[in-house]
C-alpha cells in the first residue's frame, strides 16, 4: 500500500508531506510478493531521507522502493526535509525538531508502526545520509540501525566546498551559521559519546567516482577505530547518482531486515 500524506506541521508552521509504504496482505497481485497481515499489528519502520535537490517523492520516482520494501514487511516513511540539512537553522526552519520530534509522533498516530528502538531504522542519501547518521548518532537509544549512502559526512568540508557552488554558500550559512555546532558534526558526536553508536547496526556505501568518497572514508576509519562491531561499509563502481542508490537501498533493506534464516 502506497500512501501520499499531506499534513500540518506545527514546528514548521506550514503543511508538508510524506510518502508512506505500508504492508498489505493481498492474494491477487501479479508480479509482487504479498506482505502484511489481515490482523492489526505493529510493523518495523524505516525513515528514508532524501537529498538536497529532491523532495519526499524522489525515492518513489527514482527507485522501486515500494516493490523492494514489500519483501520485508516493513513500513517505510519518506518525509520532506526541504533543503534544510535536517538541522534547526540558525536563520530559518527547525528541520531537526520536525524530523526527530514531530514526525515520529505524527507517523505513530496515523500508521501501525512499532515505536520500540529495536524496530526503528533510518537511512538516507547525500544530505539525507547526513541527516540519518546524525539522528542515529545523536539519539542512538531510539534506533536499531542507520544507513548512509553517498553521505555528506564531514560538514566542515561540505561548508568549505559550498563556497564554490553558486548560491549554496549563503544557504549553508543561514542553516549552520559561520561556525558548525558540535551537535551538527558527526565526528564530534562520535568522539564525545561513542558507546551508544557502537550498539547500532550501521551501513555505509559510496561509489568509486563519487565526490563524497574521501569524506566517507574518513568517517569509515573513525567508526572502525571506535570498534563498531556491526558496521558494514562498502565502495563499488558508481557515482553520486540514482543508479548507485537504487542498487544500494536494496542492500540496506536486506542488511536491516533479512530473516534469521537468511543470516544462517
């Protein structure tokens, strides 16, 4: 079941949207495995975040996430994060508060999602990879796992690069200010309190030809040095594009939600 949901955000002060995939038990659908239950139950949930130039609809338009998720009996929530880097802007919207506080409340009030940490996951690409990892790093007690694909991992480096991208520099300064706060720096968060992060099931991937590769390697090395026991990292052929992300989101789903029988 694929639902486009428009709702009012008190935090943002305007109506926003999300796409939600909910398992549905059917017997006559051609070419697709059936999932879900005819009985009321709570499902595991994956919050799936988009990148800088996209919106809540992009995962459904650029990948077959609806079909992929059907194999795992999981609810997938794809919210709109605008161009806010999932951060409470110094000048502007409170995208962090919306994502981490208001959105889960709205989702749990509308859909049969489990709110248990062991049933809750987050993933994203590029800007969304940064948002997903930051959410899990800052609030590891809320999650079982997190995944970042071609992620913005080093926000200091990103701010430096943005100086050379037309129109981006001023936008980033409005969001982060002239000085990055420690709570918005993945490396600072990890260094301050690694214990919670080490309990998470983590997945990171980046293409050989992606301009984010060096920064992803940097975070990979820090996680390995910290001794993260459930950390899967991979590099493979690909760039910062949907061919790569369409393949990798399938691997993320399998990594998070494969059955115990498959693991054996």
